[in-house]
C-alpha cells in the first residue's frame, strides 16, 4: 500500500520540480537573432553592439568607403580598421562613424589607403567572429588581439585581450571618415593616465554633427602621442596633453608583459557637451565588469523580443522573425543625455524636459509599418517620439522629414511625421500637446518654401521638370496622403474649415491619373501630360520607383482609385499585371529596384502595401497567396537575407506585422488590413498589458484563409480596428 501511494507522489514531485525548473528559465529569444543579416547584399546593416534605440552603435568598420559599406561593415570584406561608436542601420546614407578606436601592436604593419591616408587594419575571419544582441567579438588575426564590444544606452564598452608585446597601443582616430562623412574640427585632451576627453565635429549627409566623448581605461597609459593628421603625408606629433585640429589622433601605449593582458575602455557619448558625456558614463557604466554590462544589454534585448512569442516548427522562420524584431528596434535612436541635454536642429543646446529626445527618423520609410508596430507593443516610447517631433518644430518651424543628430537632412519626400502623429492620436496615445501637434502638421503642409510645395498648393499637383530627383508624381501622391491625415485630424478636433480644405487636397492624386495609360502620369504646369511615357521606366518623375510601383499609392482612397480605373475587374487585372510583368534583361534597373516580383519591388517602400489591395476587390485569397510568397522569398536569416535597404526598421516591421496576419495599408487611420499569418501561434503582449493570441492554420503551400474570427465573431471585409485588437483575445485565421 505504501509503495502504491508513494509512487504517484514521487511522479508528481518530479513533474513539479521539472515544471518549476522550466518556469525559472525564460526563453532566450536573443539566440534566434543574427545581427549579420543585411550586412551582405543591399541591406546596409551593421553587426555591432547596441541596445534598443540606443545612442551608441559600437560596431566594426572595414576601413573602406563604398555603397556596400554605408554602415561601415560589409560581409565579404576581410579587414577591420577599428570600432566606431555611431552607425546607421539599413539606410542609403554614408554618414557617422564617430570616435574610431583601434587596438594594435607590433606584430603587423598592414594598412589600407583610403582618401590618401594609411589606415592600420587587421585581417579577420568570420570563423573567429560572433555577434548577438548587445555583444560583438572578433579576433584581429594580424595582431592576435581579441576584441569584444558591448553597450549601454549612451556608452560603449570595449574589452581587448592583448598578447605579450612591447608595442601594444589603442588609437583614438578622430580624423577617420568614410563615404559622405568628414571631420570639421576635432579635439583630444589627456586628463590623467586613465582618462581622456574630446570631441569630433563633422559634416556629411547631416550638415552639422557634434559628438563629444569621455574615455576611461582600466589600465594606466604608459605613454602617448597626440597627432595632427590633417596632412596625410606629414603627420605631426604635438607636445602637451591636448590637441585641436581638423583631424587628430591619439596613440595610447600600454605595457602588455604577460601572454594575456586585458585592457578595458569605457566611452561615454553626448552631442551636447563633454560634461554631458561624463554624466552619461557616470550614470550608466560605473563598474569595470564587462560581463555584467553585456548581460544587462542582453536582458534588455530579451525583454523587448519577448513581447511577441511565436510558436512554429520552422526554425528558419523563427530566426527571421526575431532578427526582424531586433532590427526594428535599432532606430530611432536616443539623442538626449541623462540630464536631457541635446543639440537641436537649430544648432543650439536644449534640454528635453519630461521626455527622451529621439532622432534618426527615416520617416518616408518607417511611417508605413514601423511606427504602427511601435503603437502596438512599444507604446510607451511613442509619446517621446512625437514630443521629439514637436521639439524639432519648436527649433525649425516644421516637423522633421528625415532628421539625424540634431539636423534636418530633407532626404526623401512628404511630411510623414503627420501620419505618425495622427496614427497615435486615433489609437488613443495622446501624451503630447495635441493642439500644438495639429499646428505643427498644418505648418508643414502650408510651407510654401518646402519641396515643390508652392506649386502643389497653387496647382493641386507638382508639375514636372527635368531636374534631378524632381519626383513630381511621387510628391503629389505622398503630399495628398499626408493631407488626408491632417483632414481627419482637423475633423476630430472640430476644425471644420481645415477639414474641408485638406480633404480636398487629399484628392490631388486625381490630377495625375491618366485615363489613356491608366497610370499616374507626369504633367507640366499647363496641365498637359508628358508625351514620352513608359510605365516601367525609372525616371526622375518618380521617387526611387517607376509608374507601376507608385500607381497604387492612394491608401487614403483605394475605392476611389478603383472607380477611376473603371471598377474591380480592371483593378484586378492591374494588380495581376503588377506581380507578373517581370523586367527584361535589357531593362536598366537602378540600385533600389530589388526584391522584384513582376514590377512589385519589395526592396523599396512604395510597394509595401500593394499585395493587400486585393482585399478591396473581394479577392482576399490572391492577397494571401502573394503575402505568403513575399514572406517566404524575400527574407532569410543569412547575411544577404534582406532584399533591399533595411531602412531603419521598415523592412523588418513589414515582416513582423504581416507574419501576424495584419498590415496597415493606410497607416494613419488606426485600422489593419488582414492577410495570412506565418505561424501556427503567436502571442502578442500588447502595450496596455493585454494579450492578443494569433492562431493560423495556413502553410507555405496552402496559405489561403476561409474566414477570420476575432473572439468568436467572424470579421467581414478583412479589416480590423486597432481599438478592437488592443482589447486582446484571439484572432484566428481559419483555413
């Protein structure tokens, strides 16, 4: 009897212990992330150490300029010139690379020549390289030095393991530059044998950049040389403990008498002042425990990645998903110091009070999917981002277009801070001055000095000219969409006259619709359509696209576009042709024309919503098949796994939302269009504390959906409001 009753108790005890052990070990989502995704091909990403939306992106630089090295690092390269503290993720802009740190010794004198300068470099091998969220390591083979990097929000942390050598040193190269970037003024001062401070001012894509720093070493500096490196043929060593020049370097020598000498370097950054950098370092990295900081960075990432838990037997899909989650959080980036200080777009220092100031807003890309994703699972950051827009408005009189490092670059087109603001407002995120936000939206839309805005306001469209990047058709279409967002905002705030005015402007797309060609066609100031017109040609009338890819950009009035074409049948034919009319070998495709499925270019943003438009003509099965095809063919977990520029999280956010079965065709109205999920199950931990469970029964070979049920009720029309989703519950896609 004792054995009879004890044996079940024994089993229950074992089961209970096992269950408790499982509960004590959270899933390590970071293990599914490959930071090298996008470092080959057109992705333009970096593999280095950072934290979510961090000010510091501490990453290796190959030391060579070029389009493939926009982010400093290119997978096929074999050299490393050092580790700089700022990088852009997935853009087409070659800028930043601030504060290059290079460890080296007497074992090699290998150099590369870039812009007339000899740069010390080391060979490396991917076999001796590893990256994970918050951590990067590589063996510098020429020197036999092991480099390890991690980061906090505003500081970088280096760990270098040196072999025995009598010429071991760490170089701070402030004259270093790549691509579009170049220093304008630099400064280094040695405070004592363990601390230096300085700054690097530069100009490039962003005109006025300032990066102040403080660096502390774990070991005493044995000796040092400060050098004016402006003349590559005549490097000048200067006396004293400080140097200021256009290009400077500091060579800091260390005794490495044993076979394994570890030297740690902590670097705090600030774009406001050296004092700000010192405060940031003191607040965020007080110990010399590298593993502690590395683990804290990893935990930050794991917490963010765990906001969506996917269940699937397909390990590749899981890797792609969590890498996308990771890359969706690399931008925007933190700009303000721990005390709120930052350099504004008016080039003056300001203090962000009551919010964190962010920058690196690639809005032409990210308003489409990245910012809607933030409202769902990172809503706590959204008010800070919008308040960052409003501080930019205070400083310049306009909302940002593409802002970076306290500058307006005016890259790309539109005033797409507007849909980010209206999307947040209509989703109930209103921790910002709503009236001021509306005022800022209207100011940007009425700015006659803006990009072709005077003609747009006067004529209702942007007329063609033959200037480089005139982009007349694209500007009209994008301005009209932003105008629709302002109209809806005005209506919600009871501004009836403004509502009527901007609602009329929202229909300006009609000025470019040509019944003869059934495309959006460029026209001159007299209203005459251009005579030479071939829709698949890439011209300066369309922004990084052709007439096929921009035809469908009327997200504010898809039904109106369908009617203009003559009805659903014609619209379906147009969509079918879009995905089946492939370029020929003779077509001259530009660098941004990637991820091609017919004329659809998934590697660039104007096409991102197009597959979902089948829903609007009651052909959701066609949408589902195409969405599934895009997810399965345009994303991989390998270095060449991004089919175009990653674009500060937009490419990743498209995948994240689409894999959950939802996507905002109109990203400013708080509504999601329904597609087909990639996973059997996904649990989304919403920002309001509720949980959304997405159930899918689809497969790669059978991706279609017979109906979608939300909390037991069938959804009609293949759309669901954000307000409903945020209530939590179960969204099931029935096969």
